């Protein structure tokens, strides 16, 4: 942004300058030309190029980044997550005294894994 301000200031300052030298000669003497082009036109072109260069160098591209929703997963073999909670089951054997063994299904929950 600083470059643009400096170039714009130089342009504004050069537009208000109207120095005329009554003495013959000199590079910017009234009526002098460079290759058939008036020196005032060349000076204005140089300032214009500086302004364009400042604008180009100060331009910044912004890229739009699409946010990616987190993926919730559960361990293999467990149900898909519901509201961020995974549910699984396991079978266990309980051995009691005098009555033998019993098989029980146990349900467990845990927070989903966020990737």
C-alpha cells in the first residue's frame, strides 16, 4: 500500500508542476522532444507506469478456502457414530458359584474419533 501512496503522491506532485525555462537547451526545455514525443508526455508516462506497477505489486490474491467438516469414525465392527457417540457390544462369560457360567452381552459407548 505504501508504494501506491508514494506513486500517487508523485503523480499528483508532477501534475501541479509547470516549470518553464526561458533559456535555450536543457533536457526538459519547453518544446523539447524525445524521438518526436514531448518530454512532458514522457514524464507523465513514466509516472503512469509507476502507478500501475505499484498497483500490481500491492495487489494480493485471496483464495477462498472451503472449510472441511470433521469426519467422525468408530472402531471397526462398532455402529456408526450418532451425535458423536459410538456404540459397540461385546460378549462376556460370567462364572458364578454353584450355578455354572452365564454368557452376557455388554453394550459400551465411547466418543467418536474425529479425523
